[in-house]
C-alpha cells in the first residue's frame, strides 16, 4: 500500500509541474515557480537509493539491483541530509524501490526544476553542499542520462524482434498486416475491390477491414496533434513538435525512400487545423515551425546525399503557401479574381490529397456560380469529374469508365492537371485515400450532369455535348434506359441550338491588365489576361478595375494607364498604383485557322492573344495609309481559356512589326469582326448597325475600307500581287458580304421615318461595290496600250 501511495504521489507531482509548464500565464515566471520546488532536488538525492536502476537499458551504473538474484541482507552506513550518519537496512531499502515509471516521473520533475530555476540560485545552492552531496547530485544526473538516453534504432529493432518472437502466430499475422499498411504495401486495387465485394456479401467479414482504416485515422490524428503543437505559442513545445515531425518524416523515408503517406497526412492535418480556426492555432508560429523543418533537413548530414532534404523543403514550402493563401482569403472576399487565384493555389497545394482537391474545386464552382460565371463553374466541375475518373480508373479499369483524365482532353487540355502521376500520389486502394462519396460511378455521373447544363447556359453547346457523351457509357453499363433517353434528348437539344445559332454567338471579351506599384503586393510587375462578358467595352472594364482597387487602396493612389505602350517603371511615381488595360483578341497562325473554323473553335482552348500599337518611321503614332506601320504584341498565358478562373498570368510576350499592307489587312479583319459583333447582338441595335454601315461603305472616307483598297490594290498589276494582296481581297469580299447582311437587317429594324435614309445607304453600298469590283477582281488587268488598240 505504501509503495502504491508513493507512486501516486509522484504522478500528482508530475501533473502539477506539467500544468505549470503548459499554462501560458506562467511563461515569464517559471524561474520563480521552480524556486518553490527547490527542496525537490534534495529529496530526490536523499532517495537516490530508492530509484529504479533495473536491467532494461539503465546499465553501467553503480548500486544496480537485479530482482532475479537473491537479495543479501546487509547494513549500509550513509550520510544523512543534515550530515549525520544513518543506518540503512538493504532489504527494507529494496522493498521500497520505486518502479520504472515512477522513477522516470520523479527524474522528469527533477530535471524540470533544474532547467527552469534561476542560475544564480542554483549556484548558491551548490556552494552549500558538501563533497559527498555534490557527488550524489552528479549520480542523479548520471541516472537521468541513462534513463532518457536514446539507445539507437538498432537496439530498438532488436527489442522489437525479440518481442515478436515471443508473440503468438496470430499476433504476428496482424503485425504483418499492420506493417504492410504503414509501408504502403497493401495489395492492389483489385484486391481492395474484392475485399469490398466480400464485405458487401458478408457483413461479418467487414471486421477484417477495420484495422486499416483505424491505423490511417490514428496516424492522421499521431500527425494533426503534432502540427497543432508546431503552432504553439510556447517555444519549447514548438521545438519538440518540429523535431518529432521531422523524425517521423525521416523514418518513413528510410523505410521506402519516400514519405508520401506522411505528406498526405500532414497536408490533411493542416486543412483540418485551418478550417477549425481553433484558438490554439497561431499562423505565425506555424510558419516559423515549417522553416525549422527545412533547417533540420538541410543540416542533416546523414541524409545529405539523398532526395530527402529536397522533399522536406518542397512539402514545407507547399504547406507554407497553403497557409498563407488560406489566411489571405479573408482579406479578399470582395475581390473575386484574387479570391479565385487564392482558392486555385490552395487546390493545387492539395493535389496529392484527392479528397481535399475535390472539395476545393467544388468550392470554386460554387463561388463562380454565385457570380453567374457559368463557364468557369462548369470547368471546375469538369476538372472534379476528371479527378474522380482518374482515381476510379486506377481502382477499377473497367471499359465503360473513362480512361482517367486523359479522356477529358477532348474538352480541354487543362484536364491533364488531374493526372495522378506524381511520386507523392498514394494509390486509391489504400484506406484513407479518395474516401469521398464522389469517388464512385454515381459521384462521377453527378458531377458530369451538373457541368453540362452550365456549359449550355454559356452557349458552349459543343462542350456540353462532349460531357453527355461521357455519361452515356456509364448509363448503358447500368441499364438505366430512362436516364439514357433523357441524356440523348439533351444531346439532341445541344445540336439543335448549334444549328439555330451557329456563328451568331459571341463567347467573350479579353483584356490585358498590367499591375505596377508595390501597393499591389504579389501582383506588382505582373500581366494577366482577363476573360469578361461578351461585348464588354474597354472603357467599361477599365472603370470596373479602377473602382475595385480604389476601394482597396484609395482613389488618390490608383491611376489607369490609357495607352498600350511598354511601361517604363523608372518614370512612375513610387507612391501610386498603376493599372494598364488593353483590349486583346485571340491570336491564331494561318495554319491554326484552317482547323479553327467556327466561333466555338476560335473561342475555346485558347492561350495566345494579341494587341497592336501603331507607329510610323517618323516617330508619330499615326500617318498616311502607305506609311502606317504596326507593332503586334502576342501574349501567351499559363493555361488555356476557359479555365477554372477568369484571369490567367501571361508567361510569354512576343512582338513583331507589321508592314503597311499587313496593317491594312488587320484593319479590315477588325472591321469584319465589329460588324459580326453588332449583327450577333440580341436584340440588334439599329444605331450601332447604321454607324458601322456609314463608316464602312462611304467612298469619301480617307482611312475607310475604300481608301485602303485604292492605296494597296488599284495601281498594282496582278502579276506583281502576292499572298498579302490576295488576303486583302478575301477580306474585302467578306466585308462586302457582311455589309449586305447588315443592310437587310437594318431594313427589318427601321420604321417609315427612316426609309429615305435606308435608300441612301443602299445607294452608297452599290456605288462602293461597283468601284471596288475592279480592284478585287482576280482577272488580269489589260495594259493601257492594249486598251488603246
């Protein structure tokens, strides 16, 4: 009873000191608190002979006792705490020896006092001790070293192997299964499917599967707690947590040259901690702990020649980025494009954790949907479907399933982002991976069925049709005849809409936006292409950006750069935030245009955009037609539009100078584009239509289409005309056709009061057409001498 009472007393003491250590109120007063427990040092020294010094690794110490040997009764004379001599009975002393656990607890308390006490106070205390007491104090420290010394992995493995020999055969089998789960050695996807089928057929067999899930959950929880401690406000706790987390990574790496499982668990833990927003979570401290992990890896000489330090660095940087972006989201709730950028980067950070990646793609789709950005919402859902298809195909490569995300390339090349080819990807046949209910055939169908209507709402009927084509084999495999009937009806509606609207769709406007100024933070000196609604005007979009950033930074700081020239940052005011906005159009080479025939082809899966800056050899921006040059700038984005977000960063810029004839062709293509845009408006604006006609078919306009024809086609003999002359003629034929269509549409729109005006427009058009015909004719022109004869 006395022995049990002593052990309980030691536990109470340990818990009391632990409460002092964890209470942040005492952080600055620990030295004063520890001075209260100074007598504990003497108490431990006085009872040194009662401390356990058994044979379980605390060897090479004096006064060691072995419970397996016969205890000899003897009398020991020792010095008491007051310097007097005391007689100690060895047998009674043996009966009073503390157990291993109590000894460890008491030594922990001894070390806590010693660590936190004021150094001057402990020096004074030492000066009062006799030589024999100082030796006893050193003996206690030796015992602490022996008790808490790390014996090495080899010794630990020997102990484990010795223990395994003593266990039963059934225990060995369970341990082997457990080890296989930890080492990612669980069987193939087919084996997991087989187990699931057995479980569904025999519910009692489900118990054999519980161990895998339990191990994963427990490990995810052996990881979340560590990460929480890495964000502790107490430096000591953070240091120990960082060291423990680093050792966990290293041990897993040594087992399989990779610690993918730990990476996933740490990433999931971070998501859980950030989402929980617990009071104990401190973003600043956690970021410091992540940097500490990198320092550990870089300073680990034993791992210097391996890829481990680089893997740790990549993981820490990824977690750091996720953490920063998640915290930033709260500050950009009113800036939709920045919010989408942050959500996108977070989703990319969760690339190796499919469940989290899927969750964030759905969150992005919801945000886009609230803003009526149906195209981007559909793309988010399609990416989610491609991700599900990738893991389903890894799990069960049935013929009716899409061949992973590769099948989704028909919709967009961006879908290859969902490929599970990284070394850090864990197969879905393991517990804890791809556990969402959406990672099923029903989940895949649901995502596809959500995406298709949004594509239709955006008039992207071709994309919607491709989605429905992916759903059909899934319903056929399930014998869902009613669902098949519905899908085929929807597919038919897509093609009916295409037959009705065809090229009368305008699927978006694009703008180049450059940010200059430290007020923009990460956006400084970056250029983006923004996708906006159809027929958005440059002035309207510029005002939209100006208002947005004026609210964030203050109207006195924001200034719009109205030209498209290259920005010289050395001439800008460092205290202001400059935004340069330029209207751009999708850019295609001639060989691309042979494949991109429809409006959809020219608006879907596009990465290159262009804008033009006029100049003349004399230095002026504008001059006569024959002297008007143009600098064309071609911008390439990081991904293809449409995408899961509405702005993409420019990663490449190319420029080329266009000769006057090439400029003329560009002008005519622009006028054709403007006419098409007005004709495709619903409802059509008669005023805009008349403005386009009046400026296009008037023969007296100096810079108009007729003046262009006279400048570049009238006096050039047919044998001297080349490819560019022929291309300009094709432009004029297309322009004439669109003008004819515009006149017919205008006649439908006007009232009786404008009949005379309509007749005047028709007269001007016929005059324009008759004078233009000889210049665009492909027949050889007769020489003047032949005409005379």
